[in-house]
C-alpha cells in the first residue's frame, strides 16, 4: 500500500517508522485507522466555475489571504493560470496548494516556514515550497512499518496584486512539482493524506 503525505515541519525519516507516527504530519486518526485496515483514503475533487470566480480563500503561513480562483487553461498552448491550469496541466488540487502555502519550508538564507519573493524584487508574487513524500507501509494492522519511497518538491506561486476588475488579489496562479519530467505531478502528491 502506497500513498502521499506532505512533510509538514518534519525531516525525512531514516529507515522505517510506525504507521501511528503519521499523526505528527497531520494525518487524521480516521485516515490512520483506514490505513491500518489496508485502505488508502480518497481526497475530494473540485467543481467547475467561471475563470475569475473565487472558489475558496485561506490564510497562508504569514496570515495573508490566498485566493483560489477558477482560472483558465489552454492545452494547445500550455498557457493559463489558477485552479484549472494547476489541475489539468500539473495534476494538483486546492488541498495540496493550501498545504504548501500554510506549511512551506525555506532555504538556509530565510527564516523557517515563510514565503520567498519571486523576481523581480519588490514585486507582488511569492513562492512557497514544500516537500511531499511517497510512503509505503507493509505489515499487518497497527504493526505496519512505513518508509519513504520518493520525494517531490511542490512549488506554489501566489500573486498578491489586485487586478482592476476585482477587489481581491489574483491569488494562486501556478503550482507544480519541481523535479518531475513532463508537467504532471504524480497522483500520490495530488492525493496526499495530510492536506
């Protein structure tokens, strides 16, 4: 049985670990009970709306509101932004994007758990990054042992500029897995349990 989780404030473990240790990553008790029974919980899918429609909003790691707009995507050109492009081109949903903006990791030059300004300096776009782990658990019921099989860095770009046609910021306009060949994140990242 394999599934994904985000490394929410945790270092990648060396070797194996117990199934119950996933609570430290924010995996719910209900999901751990399903995993103990050998069932991987399913994540919810989002509906469809107009391109500028605000589908959701939440606070990021610094308390700023992130807007989740429907957006648009043209597969023939690969161009677009928002939920539609993030979903169709990069295989990520709102839950993964929200998790990355709430619990990002940073490089050594920045304080832990904050966002980093995109170029150019002084602009309105910010980059958030988080690590997702593909976990495999073997064994029986509560005595399952788990290990990390693969990792991906998920990057989210949020633009806090307020366009003339709206009174709210542009919001999350792109998200993708950095070290993935092609454009799509693996399904285990999209369906990570602790989003």
